């Protein structure tokens, strides 16, 4: 451990904490680095649409800045934002526990990612375990590791009719240190969307074992069932005593990916510890961002509907185009992703890199999403229909050219 | 652990991880809550000036929003921002290791607090210890606890001629699990500012024991020595192998407290783990904020000079007024705080609350800052001179009224 000024190049990684040294790079970011700045590439690898934030939201932030709203803020978020979140949830779910949603359940965070970081810290300590059904967005398991806990992956089962989470698999993975289950429905990347009956079964299992559920319903508004305003939610079935922490973001619904603002929703008795964890992470969210977020909740339904419609069109395009290609399989897509398998692919990272170079199409490799993801690719269809058609055309041409027949 | 639906009000805190349940509330926030919204109060409790962000910085962010810069960003920060940080440091310190500062040393974070959170995670794991000279900003030790490590407080010694950090005290506090020392100079709240000789001695001690230094020089530009542009810095003395992580923020220099943007500066070999930790915290900083930050670095010197001048004037006012009061003692103030002791006070939290009610002046209680802080009060003088004069007058009147003589 002694300082050695003669050492030519210290092993910096060996000087780091275990948690920091073990944090993996994101497999999505790795492939993106490969293709960044490449001329003509169609980038479908990232979970982001191609529309900028609606102008009325940008103007609200600019107006707050011009008014001088540049000072420290309440760590839980503005009362206006917390109230707007409660009203928004009332409109979607018609109240909670037989009463209107209370503003005190909601806390502003500096991104959906930060909501996840805080939820993990609330539920799990060093040495604890958190169950993660996979394939899953890799940041969740990575954040569990940064917190000093470990993620226990439980792969969903793939069938062309739909992905399936087997609760016996989940139950078998529960050990004495298991503290929480991560429940992402609709799922990034698989599109798996739990029915209300499935949600009830999962909730009952977690009740039996005293587990927290970290509920990521970020894509709930991206429903392609015209009869619904949102996908099935734990909000409709939980009771007052249930240990559920909802994590969410403004990113997807209102095209605010680059803003870094989200929220955590929790039993209001947890207000003090949540506020403390916010204080010791980023201490709050810029007021001028919160002003835009309030407007998104109160006047953003038309903008959201347009984004969902764009995704629906994109979904139809990619389903139609890829269903015709030999060797490609997928379940009905949800969220705004198509997660498809290519027959014979055993190294999706290398395959994705080749696709970038030879077909100029950027996909996220399934291996980045944990157990059960290898051989698959994630394609984001919340994009320009022409780009999606062109990307599918390039894929078809490239696959035909490499086909042995 | 079993779910008990009959339980009338669950003990939510018992269901939390140790790290979350143990996170303390900020003693500053506690007192502020006491006085928030009180009519006519002069709030000197928080580490924040009373000037809004300069308009040219707000306009830069608004222009970026209007241009549609609302998408995901590189997790380390924009190249333009990292380069501007390198050039800014070059102007202040004339290079590093005999060459210009490299942009690759700098990483944008979602606040100075987040830079601290990441620096702690880099240096210390669960069960490790971090030494914190106190009195200190409470968020540092709290964030150590949230990371599963523990803070070992080493009190500075108070004298009216200046606070003093005894390196023998520090050395005695080093144990087998000690991984880092937090070095905040100029110090919030004491104003203690290490000389270059003191910095060298601290650096040598940390070299001998293989400790990281987490260097918080956030207030370095607030120097009241007309011959200097900044206070003594580790930048002037470190060698390539030294384990130093600098944490910093745009908050104080450019009146951007409410923005939530800072940076971490580290050996560039640590780029991958730092980027991963950013990815799993908030995943980056809004591009439109980064545009303003670039402008602050490249065109913000005049605005910064005006803020420092305002602090200098405030400093003179409070020193002059409080030096005349019986029973009040303080060392020469630094950063933008006067940290003064009131003879006979043994419960600064209760005293601060009484001051709010009876004198309508808001101070932060010394007990909030850890060992050695009890009996002291922190007053922020980066404020309107008239408010400062009025606050000192109220304090003098109130103390005269309660004096037994």
C-alpha cells in the first residue's frame, strides 16, 4: 500500500473499491462507441426517440431561468410538481387505496436512473440480493452492484407467442439475503407486459417472502391496445402495507431523455429516508426543469399521444418487415422495442458490430441485457418511419447476401 | 419477514437497508424547515448567495433548449465542456505535471454532491473508513455512510488566530480499513484554508499510508488575499501517481446553486470506472446545462469577480459587527462563511431555533457540522450588504437584551 514514486504506471484499478472496480461497462454504450459519428448510420440501439422535447416544455424551462429560478430547491421536489404527479396518477388509475393519490408519495429525482439508484439503496444493503428477471436493461443490475449488493438473474422464457416469467423460477432464486425483486413491465428490452393476474401473482409471492418490489413502469403509456390508456399497473392492486417502490422518468413519455428528471413513488412514511438519500446524491432537481415537468403532466397528453402514435406506426413497420425474413423470431413487441432473435447467432456483440460496418444499422446486442439475451437484438422503433423502413431494408439485403442459399 | 395484512401501521424503517435507515437528516435542512416562509427572516443559514445566475448563462441554456439539444449525451460530458475545464485549470494553475491539463481528466457530474458521491464510491467500499476533518459540511460524512463505509471524524483545533488540523490526530485515526481522507480547503464551515506547506504535509501522510485524498476546493476562488486568484491547491504539488480525486461544482463561482452541475477531476486512467459510476447514477448531465457551464468557464471571470467582491464586502461587514459583541469568538473567515462561537451555548440547534423566533435571523447550528462544531454558528456572508448589516444589528440587540448585565 505504500506510495512508490518510482512506479512507472500504477495499477489504478487495484486502488479502487471493489464496488467501483467491478462496475461493468454498459454493453449498449460499447456498441454505440463503435458506430458513433459513422456517416449514414441508422441508430436504433438506444432507448430514445428521434423527436426533440416539445417546444412548450423547453419554453417553460427557459422562462423559469429568465425569472431567476436558479436557487436551491426543496430536496423532495416542488409542491407543485408533487401535486401534479398525484393528479396525473389519479387520472390514470382513479386513485389509490380508495382515495386520491397524495402528493406526499412522490419525490423528484435527477433521472429515472437516480430513482432506481435510490430505490435499490432503500431496499438492499451490502451483501443483500436483488432478483432481476432478464433480459433486462443492464443499468439495473449494475446499480445493484454499485450499491454493494448482488443481482440474481432469473431468465424469462422466450416463445414467439410471448415471453413468460415463471414464478417457480423466481421462488427458487429467493435466498436468505434476498431483499427485492425488480419488476419492469412493459419490459425493456423484451416488451414483455405482465397482465393484472400476473402482477397479482408476483405481488403475492413478494408478500409471502417480505420482498420489496422495485416497479419500473416507465413504458406504461406506450400501449398498443387501443382500449387502454396504460398497461396493467401495480397501482391497481397494491394495498397500503405493500412494499412497492415505483421508479419513473419524464424521458420517454415527453421526449425529455436529455433532461435528467424522474421520480420515485413510495409509501409516504418513507419520506424522510428518501429525502435524505436525495440530499446525499444530487440534493434535488433544478427548479427550471421541474417547471417543465409540471407542464408535461398537466398539458402534455397531446404530445404524449403523438409520440405513442409514432411508436405504433414504427412498430407496425418493423413487425411487417422483419416477420418476412427467414431465421428471425420475436414475440409481440412492447414498450418501444422489438427484441428479435437471429438464428445461428451466438455472439450478438460481434454480430452487432459487423452490422454497423456492413449494413450501417445500429442495434443493441442481446448479450448486453443479461441471461437469456444472447442471440437477440434490440431495435428501438420510436423513430422516423422512413428510417425504420430503410433500416429493415438494409437488414434484409444484408441477410440475403450472407445467406448460403 | 412474512407479510401481515392485519398490521395497522408497519414499521417501514425496519424494512429498509441499514445504509438507508441510518442516513441522517441534514441538521441545516432541519433548522431551515423551522424558519421557511417566516415573514421578514434574514436567511444566512444556507451556503448560497442571493444573486440569481448571470443572465448570459441562463440564455445559453435557453438557446440550447430551443435548438433541440434535448437528447442523451456522452456520460463523461461534452468534449467542449471537458476541454473548457482543462483550459480553465491551465489559467489558474499553469498546467499539471509540467504539461497543459488534459480534457480527459475531467468528468461532468449532476452536482458537486454527485461528484462527492462518486469519489467516495471510487475510493471506499462497504466496511471501509474515510477520515473527515471536522467541523465539516455534513453531506460528506452522510454520503460515506450511504456508501456503506464509515466516516472517522478528526476535529480541527479552534483558536481565534485560526483553525488548525493536527496531522498527528489524523495519523492516529488511520486504521487498517482507512481508504481516504476528505480535504476541504477552504473549509465549509470553518473557513480554514490550508497553506501550500500544510497541503504538502497532508499529501505526504496520505502517500505513506496509501490513502486517497478527496479534495474539495469548491471555494478556492473565494480568496480575500488580493495578491491571489485562488487559494493554495493540491494541483500545485501533486505528482502523476498521487491518488487525488478533485470534486467541484459550478454552484458557488457562477451563482448556479440551483442548476445541479459539477465535475470530478481524476487520473485519466480512471475514465472507464468513473464513466460507469456516472452511468449508474444519473447517466449524464443535460446538454443544455453543459452549454451554460462552458460559457461560465470561458466568459465567466467578470461575473465571478463580482461575486467574490460582494463576498469580500459582506465579510468585512460581519467581521466588523460581530467582533464588537461580547462572548463571540471566531477565526479569520474563509470561503463565504463566518463560523463563530457564542460563549455559554451548549445546544446550538435549540439556540438557532430561538434566534429564528426571537431575532428573525437564520443561522446554521454548529452541531450540524460534526465534532468540534457544537457551540458555533455558520453565517453565509455572500449576501446583500444591507441584509447583513440588519442581521448583525438584530443579533446585537437580541444578545444585549438577554445579557444578564
